[in-house]
C-alpha cells in the first residue's frame, strides 16, 4: 500500500480465528501498511481456526498463549521480541468469550463460575497484557494498545447478558491503564465499539441476525464492516493518532448517536 502507515512498526495481534474476524482483517491491513508482527491465540482457539493460513499471508509466526495466564503472556512477549528484533509499537486485544451466552443462560440465571470466566477471558486478560507489558518494559514510547468493545457496555442489550458487564470492565481498564501508561511512556490505550459484525463470536449470540438488521436500518451509514474496522485500527496504531487515548471510539455508522431512523419509523406507521 502507498500509505505505509505502519512501516517499521512492531507488534502483536491476538484473537485472529478465521477470515471473518476483525483481528484477521487487521493483520492483513497491518501487513499491507508495512508492520511486522506476531500472531497469537489460545491453543484451543488455534485448533478451531485457520490462523496458520493468515501467518503465511503475513509472513510471520504464531505463538500460542493463554491471555489469562501471566506466565503465558511473559513467554509470548519474550519470544515475540526475539523474533521481531525489538520492543512493540502496538498490541491488539481481540479476545472475548462467554460460557453463559454459549449455554443460553439468561441474565437472571447466570452461572457465576462461568461469569467470572467471561470477565477473565474478555476483560481482565487486557489488564494482564498491559501489566506484563509494563513489568517487562516491552512497549516503545508513543505505542498504541487497542481492544475491541461493544455498545452493550453502556446500554442494555438483553441478549448480551454477562458480556455487557465484561465489556464495561474492559473499557474501564482501558481508561485506568491509559492514564498510567500515558504518564509513564506516552503510550495510548483505547477501545473500539464496533457495529454488529458477522464474526464467529458475533453470530454465536442468540437473536444476532435480527439485531444486525435493526442496527443496519438505524445507522445512517449502515453497519460498519469488519474490514473498515481493521482500517480504523491501523489508523489508531499509526502516528496520526498520537494524542488519542483513554477513549471508547464508536465505529458503527452513526448508530450510537441516532435516536430513531425514518426506516424504522415507517415500520410502525400502521400499527
């Protein structure tokens, strides 16, 4: 690509499961823009996906790691630094999972052990990644750390159950560590609240198709596709956004600030 927004930058991209995932598309975009990075995912997720194909396309390696394990994260960072030849300029946290949603448990009937698992995998792992990065002093000054969130962190979406709480925690962690790392090394930390996206994780939520269509009609620009989100993440990794930090950034075609659309009003005219 002519832009080369990430030329010379090094980093880690987590959570690329298949070609529909935002992390997968971000890896392809980052590669196009000149970045060098390592891919990582949990061993069980690697068995489910096709991440080896992505590694070949991006001319990189995969380092398996459980993001809930401090020891795994330390090993990931050490091996990635050795492979890349330096400290990191960017990290992408694209990790989320709710056993309660998978098992169809309603918000009033949650399994609390599963709930804690949701928090650990989907949010606390983000804290752990930054904690280890600070401890190992592995991020360069003016680096960028991103995580994927969702508007359910701030508004009620009944079908999102305990993942809504996990995303709220994720966004809070981004603010807390954004302040800390910003003061220490000018590192910025942000989350992106993306439109409903037809990824493996998204389509696993009950009622997803109906809500996807609703959001598309509500948004003046329509739902933002995963590839456009990847473009946005690349911009956030670049030097063009050096002074953006501690923000939850809506990338949703205008959905988050639209009260109601004419298309939806038309559906209720004759009721």
